[in-house]
C-alpha cells in the first residue's frame, strides 16, 4: 500500500488498518530515518573510527524498519481474529477455546513494536556525536518517532491486557510498560538535547 492509500484507509470506517498499524509505521519511519543518518555518516573521514558502529547500525536499523512493517501486518491479523471471536456468543465453544491465544497474539505484536522502538532509540543514542552533524535534526526526529511509536504501541498492549484472565499478569505487564516508556522518554530527551 502506498503512503497516500494507507493514510486514506487509516482514516476510513474500517477496523484495519488502525492504531496498531499506525504505531508500526511510525516505528518503521524512526528506524528508516536513523538508517539514513548512518548512510550519510559511513565513510566520512571526520568520523573515522566509527566504522563498526556505522555498519552495525545500518544493518540493524534497516532490519528494524522492515520488522516494524511486518509487525503492523501481524497486528492487523491479530485484531481481525480477536474481532471475529468477540462477535461470537459468550458461551460459544470456539470462543472459549481460542480467545486466550487470540488475546496473546493481540498483545504480542504491539509489544514487539515496542522492542523495535527501544532498539532504535538505543542505536540513535549511540550515534550521537558519532554521525554526520549535518543530519543531527534527522537523528533527533528518528528518536522522537521511535518514542512516539513506542508510546502508541503501548496503548495497543494496554487495551488488550484487560482481556487477560489473570489480573496479576496484566498488572505486572502494565508496570513493565510504564518502566519501558520512562526509559524511552529519558533516552529521547537525551538525544534531543545532544542534537541541539
């Protein structure tokens, strides 16, 4: 789907694409923009000594961008399955049998998007001062997008935690999300400040 088509579909009265796909696309944009910064940094004489970082970051950020798009598709499929089960009667045998796995799938995809965003932020922070200073605004934007993608994906995890049978598991997951988001915010703020 082209960007214009995706935006039009996202704004339509259709269950997918929705917030999960939007979070994944934002995560992909952050990783891709970070990769662009590395592309313009690799091989520069003024950045000699950072070749290993540049090579690792280029490969990793490219893979993360692709992974985020795949996760957007996985999120949409998980939501479609969950939505179909919701429509069944509460006593339906299929619903009772499949719902726990469907809920876990609906949590797993956005949780993995959060992983992508965390890794993108980690690499962006490593690249501060070790990448092309002419693209420091792009590096800062990559970090902002990664944090936004993470915060967005967190909402898709949270909303599905209410469907877990074990309230203790749900509460533990909520606490973990909050901690991850605090770390991501702090990393984004450090990158933003360093890129000014």
